[in-house]
């Protein structure tokens, strides 16, 4: 499906009934990464996912992390949804933190998986530029080769070949120009750390035991600064925890959604 948000068409899915649950995708994947959540949670939640500009069947356009939060609000408006549980994995978590910072009145709950609150360091921003150059010079396949050992845990790389190939396919389906723009946007995102104590909704922080990009120890540190936050670590999972251990991820998310206050 597509929705018109501002001056662009955005590809999205809306599945199920119940608590609106809006999930934003990781870099440089697509909303397809949430297929298992669409299927498992549709009796409990209305699961909403959308593609970043230039990804999937979303039209290309200016890309920023704050802009992804704006698109999330725009999709909620288009679907006449007043408040939602908002979350994401990795880049989607950065956008969810931006949403919490800029649209707290539209937030019912917050789900942050394998992400971080801090902005990139100078070294991190340089790495984003290098990734952008790689995408433009050698294409999405080269990006996939470099990223797969980093975003997937050791257990997945060793034993879950279908997950590896699925993630590879999603990366390779993303245009190199979009990968480059998203990479630069990641490096330019704002620091959400000073605003963690301002979050007033029930928050779920999920981290993979084998995540080397945003380690569990780091998640416990910044996640512990959020009032009313629950932090859960999933064994045998890396940076894309919802894809690597979907049943465990869905069980944790189900338990969280069932404990939210009725409205």
C-alpha cells in the first residue's frame, strides 16, 4: 500500500487490530524485515510499518532521521491514529527516539531494539561517509558483503543461512544512492541522550547478546536512564534481533503490549 505524506508517496503496511504499533526499519533494509511481527502480533496490535524514502515502494526524497519520525507522524495522521507505540531496530530505533523527543503527545509506548541514544562520534561519521562511498562506487552487493558479518550474530551466521540470505536480499534491493543518503543521515542524527529522562511512557529496550555494533552493556547503560524502562537481552542474536530470533522477540513484545495501560 501507499500513502501520500506531504509531497511524497510512502509505501506502508497495516496489519491486524488493536493497539497501534508502528515499527521503523533498520539500515539499509526495508519494512519487509517485520514480516514475522506482522504475522505474530496481528491479533493483539495493529502493526504499522513503512519504507524510508527511496526504499521499497516509497518515493525518493530528502532523508534524515528526524524526517523518518515526521513520516511516522504523517502516516498516523493519514490513518487517523492519535497515539501509537512507536519503535524500531537500529536506525529505526534512532527514529523512534527522535519521535519520542519531538512528538511525545503522540506516543503511547516506546520499543528500542539494538540501537543507541548517543550521536555518532567523529570516527563514526567518517565510517558512515566511507559506507556511502562504497555504495556509490561498488553497489549494494558490496555493502551487503561488508555489513552481514557485522549486523548478524555469530549464531545466525553459523546456523541460520536463510536469515543471512534474506538480509542480503533486502540490502541488495536498496538502491546504492539511497544507501549512501541513509548512511549520511545516520551520521548526522541528533544526540538523544540528554532527553532520555524526559520519556514518560512505558519503554522496552531489547538487545542481542551477540550484538557488537550496539552492545548489550551499552544498552543497559543508556536504557537505565529512561524512567519505567524494561531492558531485555536475547541470547544467540546479533544486531537484527527481530529477524534472528523472531519467536523470542515476538514473545517479549507481546508481554510488553499486554501490560500497557488501557486507554
